[in-house]
C-alpha cells in the first residue's frame, strides 16, 4: 500500500483505470490517497463507484471491456492455444454446444442492453456463466444496470486484491508491465483478468481470474 | 389516432422524437402502428420505454432537453418577456431567492448525475420544483436514473395526450409547425412542453405544460 500511495497521480490513475475503466472513478480514488490499508482503499472505491459515479461513468467502465465476437474467439479464450498458452482460459469446457449457446446469449444480451454481459467469472464454469446470462437476460435495463455495476465492482475488487498481494505491488506500473503482468483478458462479455507477477508466471500459470 | 396511424414512418418518428428524444424508442413505437386508440399507444410507449430501451437510450432522451445555464435564463423562462410572450413561463414566481437556489441546485444536480434534472413540472410552482430537486439530489445515480426515467415518461405521456387531443391531430407535423405549435421549452433542467394549437394560442395562451 505504501507504494500505491507513493505513485505519481498519473501512475495511480493508470493502475486504477486498469481495474475499472471509468476515468472519473480512477481520478477520484487516486485523489483520495493516501490509504491506510487495503480495506480503506476498497471502501472508498466502493463509495465512489456506488454513490459518486454517474450512470454514464458505469457505461464507460462496461465499454472498457472489448467485445469478442464469434464462436472462434470463445474457443480460443476458453481452450487456449499452444502459442498463447499464457492466455489459456480458466473456464474449461469441451462442450461445443455450451459455447455456441453462450455466444448466442452474449449477442442477445448486447443487443438488448447496449453493453456486454459483465460477470465476475472467478471460479465459474462456462455452464454456470451460461445459466447466469439466461437468468439476467429477461431483466429490465434498469435492473440489469445494477447487476452489471455490482459485477464490475467485484471484478475491480478482485483486481485490487490481486494487485496489492502480488509482487507487482513493489514495482511501478511500467515495471509491472515489463515483468509480465497479464491483464484484462476478456471472453465475449465475461471479464477475465489475471494479474500475474513474474513469480506467478513461472509457477505454471496459477491464474487469478476476476 | 387515424391520422397518426396514417403518417409516413418518418413523420411518425419525428412526432414521437419530439415527445421523447430517444431514436430507438421513437422507431419502435412508430413500427408498432397502427394503434386502436390512445390507450394502446400509451401502453406500448411505456412498454418500450421501461423494458426495451437501453440505459444509453434513456440518457439520450435526457440529453434531448437543452441546458439553460444561468439565472438570467431562468428569469426569462419563468417570467417571460413582452417580445416572446408565447414563451411566458407557467411556473410563476417573484422570488429571486427561489430562482437563484434553483439555478444552484440544477448545477449541482447536473454535476453529480451527468444529466439535467428531469421533472414533469405540470402544475408545479417553482417552490415545489425546488423542493423536489432538494429531495432527489442525495439519491444514488442508479435511483435517480429511475426517477428521471419516470418523469420523462410522464412528460412523454402528457405530450402524447396533448397531441392527440389538440387540433394538430388533424394535421401533419409540418402543418402543425406552421400553425404555431409550441414545444419543448426548457427551464434549466425542468422540462416544459406546450403543444398549442392555433386555437389554443388564440385563447390567450392556455398553457399545457408537461
């Protein structure tokens, strides 16, 4: 936390923006430094997200997750490839039908709500994610906005936690990038994020997914 | 209603867009014609607004109301001027302090929520509007989004009602404009809309405000 407090304003904003791609949120949280510990940072991050961030700011954060369009993308992300094994997806499934259905639901969700399906997918199978999107699709846009914002905050908190507990915490953001931090992998609307230090990478890709 | 049903698609969309400046909403409602009567039109308009319009679509409609910035604007709109007496505001107040406070609250509201204060001001005094904005300002953005959407729908319904019951209903939109329909007057975030037929104009500005 000391290092995070010591970052320049720009460095802090950049780190925060990687957790949650809403500029005003990142600026406000950076401005609230120094934090005593991770709890006070998390509480402030929540407060700013839920009470001080505009709806347009939430949509900005959702749009920060790139779309991945077709079944091929889903396959690549779920199964990984030899040449991009560090991107091997954590949600493993061999069920072609599940992936196809997920692709269809993601498309329908995006069409209805105007933003991708946001879910904190840590520890969830593709089948679970599919069942979640089926449950959420009939919601009104206003209800679903709150769900998506809640999932985005879970993702943000997981990224925050990973950042503070990883070796990367002892480094500046630019150093972290050089030492192999992997972030913001996205699977057609489901947000995967892995912050891996060099040590974690060496340890056979112990993935932290948010 | 027959005339509304008989409008070209473009004419219908233009009329609907004047009631509620959300393109996808106007398109969907226009596509749902013919309507049997005003109730079926209103029900469909509500259904599309609450269940099928994205949050970005709501924000688009809110942004359709131009901002009016300073105290001078408020005065002009509340009190009217000889040379633009047709714009004489319906909410009358002589209380400079109320107008100043309203201007300040409107600014604070816009800053917090990222969109203007939407209220269906029909029959409300400036003091009532001020008291409403004071109540709503502490809300979370998500709560306030629903409030603003509800007020927008009230405005839309009032415009719809005025349109269907006015002489203008027997005319095309372009004819209505020529015969002096006045619409979409805005007072620093409060939405005023008066659909006045030529007859109503002649009747000493009996204002219908939504």
